[in-house]
């Protein structure tokens, strides 16, 4: 580590933390990775099993369609399960699960392997083949993990839709992915209530015609509709003779697709980000190992949802690749009381907690006595992801939860990056609110409109200059959008869509999105999705959505609506519109505020100028409005 004095408020790691860490000097690792980037990643890859090794680590012959570990044969699930079942980890817990209603379950690596193989054989028997897309729409139970792994095991491509999305979001994702199989649960417990997932799915299936088989996991047990010939119970299928424990493993090419995951972008419909087996496996494995410093005896808890990239990479794949024990919790953090999380950390002896700033701010508001009634001494490391963490929340997390001994890994990354990109490691001095620097070997910069690096502490566009193994391969079915969205503003470099600044010590500070993406409670939503849901209501002519700062959620959704002529404005209509968005997109997209207006600020070409709406709402100067039409 360089001895240069760091500016601002700095938290240095204790000697004990450094002593236990895999990496004791990040600069050293960074230098090594920069000197021999391919060598660095091939060293990481060599810690995993391959049926056949690669010809090339990075193939950049068709930029920006980078390929990793070309020529290699593998299957990520083989490394997640089979490898461990052959070792002492066979009987180690892979998963500890607690339901919101207090039920619990544990699964060893042996058991998770068995259930995955069984379900893989069920899927095969239904005709699911390599390359086929399967949509998964479930709550946080072990079966969602089994379903994802079973798909990947047979080379099918899973498309998980977060259980907080609703009818139209689900329908559009099923249709776009052309999934013939949907795996769903009857419901999920959330804040003591049941989210009727199967009922939502039924409605979605009426809007899209691709699904032939719908497999239903019984979680809540309420009465649901089961359509004959289409719907089948998971537990019944898993008891049939077809559900053998035969391996059912498809050996795939490193670059074969592993999953697609829909996310919101600048314009139009959500796009499906495509990730592949080989590079994604190596990238997520190595980043989790070094950043959360995984040790054999750890109990690790990533409190995200498997339905988002954080869950894909750091609940499902990376922890299993590392052979660690993960905890999964079904419900809300404050149910039935605000001590729920802290009680579970104590009960299960969790060592690592990885969550989002919004959750920290939400729990902080209940006061520290809820935390202090529990023994959290098992905690060793903390993590944050999804949005910038305000220093106040960082310090509370550090002091009250981590008792000033747990370093906080503030990890910046995206659905598209697949793995941590800007992140500390336990040995790195921390500044509250900064994710410190890029992962070893990865070159990132902050540039102005013309692509020139900005000076220290100046704001600019955050870009990535080196390819990385878990990178997005393309936008599913839309190579053009992949190129135009990410690689066109500055040829040869990846545009993140975020703005940031870098301080005099080279530490990165994320400011926020510069496009039409709104981060609400860490969830990524597009203004277009919210607007099109509003416009799909019979009384709405036009709508605009923006994000405005919110104390707990980070951003809240504000919308401006032009009603069709003859429609009366009323409080009742506002509530109806909010419910409509919730029903179509999901409760996470429900606008905080709806205002009826007679016109919207637009450019002469008809584009809504959200920037002007935002400035008006915040009472700020809207800046350059020369393109404003009216
Ligand atoms: O704006 C950044 C923010 O989340 C965006 C990516 O969202 P998504 O694809 O849903 O993935 C979220 C989880 C990886 C980024 O463009 N973001 C993510 N992590 C951080 C962050 N902003 C600040 N600090 C972070 N640690």
C-alpha cells in the first residue's frame, strides 16, 4: 500500500482485518493485473474446473463483442455444485433459509445438487433444450435458486422476473424472451401478506401466448387457479420417476448463454442483458472471493432478491462457486418488528452482510436500540450496493451494525457488468460514500462531453476502458442496441450511464444516473415503463415521470399527467392511477406523486424534457432551455 496521506475522512482497516484477508495489498494486485491482464484472469479461471481449457483468455477480434475463455468447455453449475460434492463440502450447508412466517430450511451441497439434478431432469422431460429460455417468477425461497441452477445445468437460459414486478412487466418479458416454460410460486409472504404471484402470472399469460407449461411451487398454500394441461405442481413433478438424480449436465462452451435479465435503459422497453457461462463464472467467483474475503467457515448473507443482478451474481452463483454457506430470507426487514434482520444475524451467526443503502436508511429510522438488543459480534464484513450511500447512513452502518470493526465494501456495478467494478477490499482505507477504486486491472475514467478526462473533483461521465470477464455480451436479440447504447458515445469505451467524480487520491464518487433511469430504493426503473403504464389507463393522454430525492428511497417517482379531454381531475383518480401503475409494472413503480398538468415541456422534436420538470420541482434553474418548444 502506498504511504501517501489520504485526504478527507478516512477509515483505516485494523491489523487484524488485514492479517485475515486474502489480499493484503490491493495496489500490488492491481499492478500485477495491469502488467499481465490475461494472465491475471487465467490464474483466477484456473481455480475453477473446466472440461476443456481455453485457447484464448480475451478474444477482441470483433469489438465490442468481446469473448472470454474462447474454446473452453465448462458449465457454471458444475463448479457451483458437483465440484463441492466431491470434497469435504459435500455435507456443508450451501443454504440456510428463513421464511417470513418463521419457517426455516437448510440444504447441504449434496442436497442442493440432488434437487437441482432432479429438477433439471423434470425440465428436460418437458422438452426444455439447450438455448431455450425459461421464465422464473418467484419469491425468495430455495426453489428459485434450484430453478435457476436446473436451467443452467441443462444449458437452458433463465430469465428471472423479480417478484415485485406485476402483470404487464411479466407478460412483456415472457413474450420478448419467447419462453415456453414459466416457473412460478403460488405466492410469497411479504409484510405478513401474500403476494399472489400465480394470480398475477395467470393474468400475464392471458396477454402473451408463448407459455406451454407453467410449473407451480407451493409456498403459501392459498387457493389458486390451476389450468388443466398447462399448470403442474412442482412437488408432484419432483416425486415422479422422471425426476431422477441423474446428472443431466450439459457441457457448454464458455461463451454459451447462461441467462438473460431484463433491465431498464434510456428509452423504450426494458432490454435483456445477456451473460454467458465462462467469463461470468470467473468474474463473479474472483470478485466475491477477494472483496468479501470468503473463508471456509463463513456464513454470508446477501439480502438482495435473486430476481435482480445482485441476487444472480452474489446470492446464487458467486457464493456457490466459492463453496460458502449463504443465508436467504424471504420477507421484509421490519416484519414483525424492526429487529428482524438483527435477530437473524444473531440466530444464524452471520459473518458478512451485503445490502443496499435504502435498507440501511429504512432500519436506521427505527433507532439503534433495535440493533443493540442483539449480539452481532459474528459480523466481520459489511457491504453496500445499488445506489450511492450517503455518509450518514455509512457511518451508522459502520458504528451501530459493524461496531466499528467491520469494513464496508461499497461496491459499484451494474446488471451489465455482472460483477463488482469499483470496490474496496478489506485491506483498503475507506472513505464514507466512496467505493474507492476499480477492481484490480480494470481501467475506468471520468470524462467530459468530448471524451477527455476531467480534472480531480470535477463531475463527468463514468466509463470503462478495459473489457472484463463478466461483461454483458449483447442485448438479447438486439446487437445494434448493445453497440449504440454502450459503445457509441465514445468509440472503444463502455458508457455506464452514471456520472461521477474522482478525488485527489483517485477515489471514485458516484453521483447518479445521467439517463432516464430512476433508482428507487435501489431498484432500477425506466421513466418509459412508468409513463407507458400511465398512458395505458383510459383517462390518460400523456405522462412524464422523473425521480426526485427521497430520504429513505434515494429517489421517489414523480409523475405529470395530461388527462384526455372531458376527464375530471380528482383525488380518487390519482389513487386509481397509482394503483394502475402498481398493477401493470409493480408496487415498486407506484408513483409517490401525481400532478395533473395541461402541457409538458418538450423539445421541438417532441421529446419530453424531464430535466426541466425536475428543475421546476426542485425550484432550480432549468439551465439551457433553447430547445424547449413551449
Ligand atoms: O447508478 C448506478 C447504481 O446502480 C446502477 C446499476 O443498477 P443495476 O443494473 O440495477 O444494478 C444494481 C446492482 C449492481 C448503476 O449504474 N449503483 C450500483 N451500485 C452503486 C451504485 N451507485 C452508487 N454506488 C454503488 N455502490
